[in-house]
């Protein structure tokens, strides 16, 4: 149960009154403290939304609602406060948002600081494809499965988020849902059973007080928490402009590992992932071993045996590998020549080459010939 001293109660009121991630609020608290900020808003003669909400805020009702929903409220300096979030105090704003949270509402048996220390985010599109949901579920299950597994973090939404949570739970692993609205009820409602399972057996977190409904700005602010709380972020599917790419931007700004899963070049839901990889903002990953290998050098996971530059080939479709194996090691080859060599029609060879190019395994030169991009060949 939360010990409601004056500072904690004032910060709780601010989560009811103010939008999360607002830099103006961070500056006010830093300069004057939470209690003085609430008092100033209530004494203010202006008609701002913050001032009006502060005057109407009922501390007693807020405490009752929190206790009824089984929530605890954490503030910076608490033993359970995750130190990773403090990195937000020095980060450059992204889309006008930033700053350390005023506080965190939480529910569930996992301790926030302990779970965050070994957590990885798996995020992506709400309108995910079957491919994306399958990959997200497999990745989350593999990351969470082992006795020294990671805690899988996501946002509780439809699509990739839900697939990631369910993958972790199906493997008897642990998961954290970070939400953009109050934790007194599930959002989206269609994921209510998942929300209740996370809340009862794992952990749910929000910056928003109970009773507050989600807004677009709250989703963007929530993304910074997902990125800051975790060791690294894996983007499974994302449109060219998406919340998942916003989370990746925050992870990059905070110095976290950013990873992206490639998909079909014909899928709009993979366009964001391909752009992250192309622009050097994310490392291509295709399986759990890739993710663990990227985190292991930082002492954040078990080290893997060095399988050389073709390590990612373990999970590549055998038909694609057959096309790659038919390519000469030191010279280029035209599509018609490769089609004749493989005994496959030209359209199928073109499709295979495009997929191999997305994986970073082949490249087309200025003459139109295709070449191996990596010196080592699959065994």
C-alpha cells in the first residue's frame, strides 16, 4: 500500500492534472517542487486546462480510486523506482516530449526496478500481419523462456504488442505492459483478459492516474517509457510513420540497442523496419539468438558462440539459401543466368533476390548484376 506523504500526493495529483511527458511540467517541478506546483496551479487566476483541473482535483477520491484498482504510486527516489528512467532527464526531446515521469502508477507482483534491469521491448504495428504476429510471439517466447530469460515489455495494444505479451506468457516467462491511460480499466477493451493477467501475475505501468483516458499525446509519451525502461527495443513491424518508430527514436536517443526485423518489401507494415535498417538506426535481427548476441557484449545476456558472419542464415528460408548458394563467390551474375542455373523462372529468382537484399546478404551493382554481400558462404 502506498504511503501518501505530501510530496507523493502532490505528484499523484499532477498525473491527474497534466499531460505526461510535458517539458514545462518537468521544469516547474525541478524549480519549485511538486507541492508548490500544485498550489500555484490552484491559486492561478488563468483559465488554462491545468489550472482548471487542479482546482477540481480531489485527493481523497484519487486515493480511493487507486486503492480500489489495486495500484501503488512510485516517485523518483523510491526503492522500487527504476533508475533507467532517470536517463530521460538528460535526453533531447522527441516530438516535443521528454523528461523524467512525475511518478508511476503500477500494479502486479513484479518489482519495477528489478524487472526493468533485465527487460527487452518488443513493439510494432497494431494492424500487424500474420507474419508479424508470428515473429513477435516467437521472439518474445524465446527471450522470456529460459531461467535467465528477459522480461518482455510492450504496450498492450492490438497486433504486435499483444502477440509479444502472449508469447512471453505462453513460455511461462514474465512480461510488463506499459499503458497510455489509467490502470483502472483495460485499454483496448478487446485485450481485457490480457490486461488482467498482466496486472494480476506480472506488471502493468502507467504515468496516468486512474480514470484518465488515452490520448494521442499520451501514446507518444508512453513510447519514451518503453524505450527508457528497457535494455533494448526490437521493432517487428512498423509503417513508415508509426508509434513503433517513435519508440525506436527514443531508444536511440537514450543509447539503448535498437533492432528491427525485416519483412516483405511488398508489405507496408515492414517499411518502417526496412528504413530503420537502411538508415543505420537499427540492427537487423531475425531470431532470438540475434537479439541475445547484440545484448550479450554489454553484459546484459548470455554470450553466444561466434558462428561467423553467416550467423543469421540459420533462420533463412532454405529456398532463399539455395538461390544464394548458386551465386558465384567473387563475381556478379545476371538474373537470367541465375534463373538458368537454379532451374527456376525469372520472377521467382527476382523475388528471392529482393528478399535476400533486405536481409543484407546480396546486393546489385551498377551493371545490374547481383553479388554476394558477405564474404563467408553458408555451410
